[in-house]
């Protein structure tokens, strides 16, 4: 019953900004980490940023200083503020949830369906 709802993707000109959000729902014992990854056709999915329930963040080098990840634990929601967007940022952005299931407290991962971000030159 765990679900992820992603939003905020779209088309923006170079230098512009977008804010992605991802809300988790369903029964779980607890969330370990939520984050964002991105993928372009023909390439592997790559890390953008992650944040733990304690607030520790991890960023890919190429987004440091431009992107900011944050979360609202009560709402089980993660956000990605993307500033100074470049055409190279064009990709499908996927929300990732790492959590402990409610029944067995086993570590599980779940991926969102992805939201398209397109940055025009």
C-alpha cells in the first residue's frame, strides 16, 4: 500500500527554477531516506540528492550550490529546489523511498513513476 506521489516537473528556460515534491503514503514502520535520482535515455539512473529522516543530506557534485533537498517528516514529503537550471539537467527525475515495512521492519525501497524536467537553452 506504499505509494509515492511526485509533482513539480515541467519545462523551464535555462537559469530558471523548479521545485519538485514527493509525498509518501501508506503504512510503514519508519522512513530511512528519501531522495531524488535522474535518468536520461540510454544512460543509467544517477543520484541527485538524498536526505535522511534525521536531516543529513547528500548531493551529487554537479548539483551542489544549485539544488537543495529538504523534507517534512510529518508529511512524509521530500522536496528538491532546483535553481540555475541548465539544459544538462534535462531528465526524468525519480523519487526514491528507503523505508522499514510495518510488518517485519525489513528495509525496502520504492520508486516513483518519475516526473519530466526539461530545461531549454
